[in-house]
């Protein structure tokens, strides 16, 4: 694995993991009062476009990071809608 891929996968891991505590907190507390639906909707749209871009340029770090992060962001949106 070259250094560019190593940096890419490291960045992908960190940005993906960053959403996990928010999902866990919302799930446990059953509260998403402080979560902005608009922000996460925009984030999901951007992440989806990153996945498409990653597929277009055939970059596994871009694809994998954004798929994982998109799933976590969608979970937050779902919890936001569920726990209005």
C-alpha cells in the first residue's frame, strides 16, 4: 500500500468514526433536540455525492469513508425524525 492510500484510509477512518458517538448518544438518550435536520440532510447529500465521485475516480478510500459516514449520518436523520 502506498503512502497516499495509507493517508486516505486513515482520514477515512477518522471522519467515519467521528459520527459514531452522535449516533450512540441519540440512540441511548432517545433525544435529538440539539441535532439540526437541515445540517444532516445537507451532509447526507454531500456524502452521497462523494461516494459517486469516489466511484467515478475509482478511489477506495473516498468510497469506503463516505459510505460508512453516509450510513451513520442517515441513522442520525432517522433518529431525528423518530424522536421529534
